[in-house]
């Protein structure tokens, strides 16, 4: 078993001794003097926002009204101004707030966080960007009024009852660790500080990120071009390969065909012409294989550098060609390219460095997700290697550093967590790795962070998602306190057995010391080895204890989500043993 710091000690003590090591409070208690907004269920204060407030500030005001009314029954009015001697929550945008000590390469909307400040009887929520004001409003509700959003939907909301609502003295500058954060979707993501791929209604707010990742089939659709230009598609086995469906994986393009490159560039620029507000646009191959075997394409490859650099050079040439043309017309837009699988490694040669307007998103796939990235935990011959196409984490760290050395715009693509374990309905706790890896990503200068996430998996992976969302904003958070706070708020009287339940699962994966990979997972191989009969029996007993304590209200429904995930996992494991 490898060391995981103080938290691993807490896990062992909690699970093995049957007691709990209680962490310090997640957020420090308020200090006076206090601004009282609601007294004995009656509104005393107002919420102030400008008449011409942006949509994000309008939403911030509405959310403050909504949740304070849920807490106290009192509905605070919204006003355009408030007398100095009346209690008020004041929302405003100030572009000068929270200036960076070292100006970033790009001032992304929502990158400079918020400022909470008490001035007399006013509590000010200030952001450099409109979305930052919204983030500040949610922070006030969470950090100072006790609200939580543990999962999407009403079942995930925790709103304390308080007939009197007051806010203490504040002087709080909060700047997010990652300038661009995409963890989840919808309102839940906004509540946790996401500023990319989020909307209010049908309007995109924050960073305008066009397309997710694989875009060859979008920029050059086969249904439009193939019949006229079959030579634009890959030569495989001596024949041009036509995609089997409109948006086909495993069918690429002939990236050395100059006419195709020109059309791809024209089409990408046309999208930017139509929407000049776009900040990021994706340029990446379709998923899977199917790369061109023509002489011009293969001449650019570096076969001696292994599977992880098989197509790096040919794609670097394409990316630089397209990005250079885009920069002439849209110099502020960043072209997001991928460092992924067979093009994870950077090509050799200074001439293949990404142009300044490229954003490199590095994918932690075909690597280990059960050991922290830093260190020597993935050991040849000592831990299970899922496949020959597997990169140990220490090598992945070197690749990350290498990309960072040539680009100011490095983003992380993580997998917390879908893939085989989820398809097999297995638990796959990752708090023990993300608590070390996300601070490392920040330390190395990653500008943005994204993880795959599915709203349908919160019953099984919700703790992963919650911790990840919090660390994307603040990598210095006390994770012990965060996990305990989650269980206390979400499970109420069943906190203790549910905390032990999640920690027991985490401990099983830590103790296994196996290299487990999203990209090359083999759940039928490792599932029964990690989630043993003993582990499952202990977790089943803990769920029974939780059910006995949870009552018949919302806590019962939340415990039932974990019970359903447990039952699915147990049934899947039973099938693997046949």
C-alpha cells in the first residue's frame, strides 16, 4: 500500500477502529459585527443590482432571493439602490477587482473570482466579470449561509432552516485555481464555479467554448464532401475509407491534402465569423483510429517514438497550418487541439511547437487512475499493467511538463469517471488520487481543467464529482473536511455510516495497489480482486446502519441512491465470478 498522506491515516483509523477522526470545519464560522437580512421570518434587507444588470447578475439576485426565502420564509425585495443605513446584499461588476499578480495569457470570463466585502450594513458581492458575481452569490450562500448542492436536482440541495439570516464581517478574495473550469453541466456546474460550457436558459455565459473535442467529422462532413472529394479521406489498405455514418469514429482525414486543409480552415473561420464571441474552438481528429496511410501522411510520422507519438507530427503540422490562418482573422480565439492517445507526446523539433493561438488539452487516458501522478507508484512488474499501450504516471507527468514548456495554454482532460467501471456498474472511487493530482496540475501551470462527468452516475460516483468540482476552484481545500462535510450535509443523521461506507470503498482501491486505467480498464479482471466479498459485506452492513438512521424523508432517498449503486455493483461482481 502506498502512502496517501494524512487522509489515508484518517481512512484507516475510521474504518479499522470503528470510530471517526473528525476534521476541522470546512468553512470558518462568521465573526461580527453581523448584517441581519431576515429577523424572525421578516425581511429586513434588500438585494441591490443595477437596472441594466447583465443576465448573470440578474440570476445572482434571483438565486439569493430564492434560497434566502427557502431558508427563512422571507422574500427579500430587489432594488436598484439602498440607503446606507439599511442591510443589503449589493451585486456589482468591477473590472479592477482581484487583479492577477502575474497577468495571465488570457483574461477569461470568470477567471479572477469574486470579492465578498462588508461595508457598514452592506455586504458587497463583486466580480471582475458578470459570471464571477454569480459565483460570488453562490459562495455566500454556501460558505456563509450553509447551503450545499451535493448533486443536481432538488434531491441534492441542502438548505438549512433559519428564521433569522445574518452575514458576518467579510473580507474574502477568492480566485479560482484553474482559470477555465468545466466540471458538469447546467445549474449544478454554475453553483460549483464552472465558467465553461454553462448556460443560463439558452444563453451561453462565461467562456464561449465551441465544440467538445473530436471535430474532423464536423468540419469536413462526409455527407457533404465525400462524393466529390474521396481523396480527402484516409487511404487504408490501398482504398479511400468512407465513414460508415455521418459522424463516424475511426475514420479520419488525409491531413496532408492541401485542398482539404484549405476547406477545413475556411469552414472553421466561417463559424468564428458567424459568432465572434467564441473564445475557444476545437480542432481534433475523430475518436479512435482510421488514420491515413498515404505516402505524404506517413512520411510525417515518427514510428520509432512509440504508440503515444504515432500521429503526433502529422497532426502538429495540420494544427499549425490551420491555426496560423485563423490568427490572421480572429487573433483572440484559441484553437483547442488535443494531446490524446496516439498523439499524446509532442513531436520532436522546435518547428512543430504549437502556434501561440493554440490551446493544448492533455488527456490523462491510457494511464493509471488509481495511483497519484507524482511519485513512483506505478511500478513495472509490481502493479498490474492493463495493456502494452499503457503510460505509467511518471511518464505522463514528463509529457505534461514538456507540453507546458512550449505552450502558455495547457488544459487538462481527466476521467473522473466513466468508462468500463461505470459500464460494468462498479464503484470506482478516486478521491485519493484527485486530491493529489489536481493540486499538481495547478502547480504545473495548467490553465484549464475538464473532467468527463455524467449526471446519471451521481448515485455511484457523486463524491468524486463533488470533490473534483470543489478542487477545480480551490486546490488547497482540506479534503478531509470536504468529504466529512458532504456526508454530514447530504446524509444528516446517517452521516457516520455513510462516511465509513465511502471511505471503505476508497481504502479497497488504495490497498489493491493496482494500476487501473480508464482507457484500458479490465473490470472483469480487477473488479473481484478489489471489491472483494469482505469489502462488499462491510459496505452492505454500513448501508443497513445508514438506512436505520436515515428516517423516511430526503435522507432515505439519498441513502437509497447509494443502496441502488451497491446492489448494481454486487450483481455485476456476481456475474464476473461465473
